[in-house]
């Protein structure tokens, strides 16, 4: 009886959530249509919805967008891979002693909070305006939350598991690789998810600031050309790409990590 009530409650909660989401979308579309009609909002500020849909369909049939998606996604994936390897390595090394952990954790918190956009001009100076600067900028932003969450994960392993390992005479290496590493996977994977989100944001922002290709560059180009309909269409494409990428990252994570916020 209780399990049936729990399932019914969850289904009801999910249905209410979907209704609120659909209602929000409908309200946004209604406000858009009102702005185009009685609201008399300039098409430079808010284009007609049918024009945006037309441009969106046109982009789907154009190789221009797919080349931009390939550039942006390659930069995101390379940046995420670099930041994940560095973040995991730093956290794993620091977690082996309390002194390292205390020192490194404070540095990671500081690096997490610093606005990394301040360093982007220097990154452009060092790497140029091509893809390497986008990768370096995104990796430098994503490495801190990944390392911080991995460090917390390694330090937060249930002491019962560690005590069992010591009781069976596990060596320091076995404690690290067989117990700490496996016990830290959920929280560490959640750090990867945060790093993936930051990689996407920083790459697209960097392409908008200085690039000659990529989705961010296309958005900047059409916005500066006052082609608002195409700008909105590119935004829609970016949102779809981001949603697909996040869905893929979530699916690759362990089930325990998906509920961690």
C-alpha cells in the first residue's frame, strides 16, 4: 500500500511539473506573439516567430551550422577531457595527506570563485584567437570545480570502508585505488557534470568574444549584423546542442551521481 502511494505521489508530482513547464512555454510564446502584434515591439529587438522558425529550418539544411557545431563541440570535449584529467590528478594527489588536502582545498575554492573572464585577454595573447585559446580558457574554468569535488569525494569516503581495509592489511596504494577511488565515484562524477556545464558556457562565451568559427561566433556575427531572426535561430540551435550534450553526460554518469546537486 505504501509503495503504491509513493509511486502515485511521484507520478502526480512529475505530471504537475510537466504542466508547469508547458504552461511557462505557452506563456512565453503568448507574450512573444503579443509583442509582435498589439505590443508593437520592433522586429530588431524581437523578430517575428515565423521568421525565426524559417531561419531555424534553413540552418538545419545548411552545412554552415554543422561545421560550427563540430568546432564548438570539439573544443568543449577537449577542454573537458583536459580539465577532468588534471582535476582528478590534483585531487587524488592532494587527498593522500591531510596537509596537502587542507592547502589544496583552499586554493581550489579561491580558483573556483575567481571570475576567469579576467584572464581571457592573457589567454588570447598566449594562444591566439583560434581553438587553442577556447580550449585553454574552458579547461582553466572547469578544472577547479572538478578538482574540488573530486578532493571532497576522496576525503569523504565512509570511514567504515577504510577501517575494513586497514583490518585486512590493505596497503596505502590499495586503500587509494580499491577503496577511496571506488567510494568517491558518485561525488566525483557530479564534479565532472559541473565541469561539463562550465566547459560549454566558457567555450561559447569565448567564441563570442574572439573567434572566426563556432556557434558563438555565428551568434555574434548575426547579432552584429542586426539579423535578429537568425540570431534567435542560432540561440535555439545552441540550446538544443547543449541539451543533447548534457543528456549524454548525465547518461554516462553513475546512477548515484545523478541525484547529487
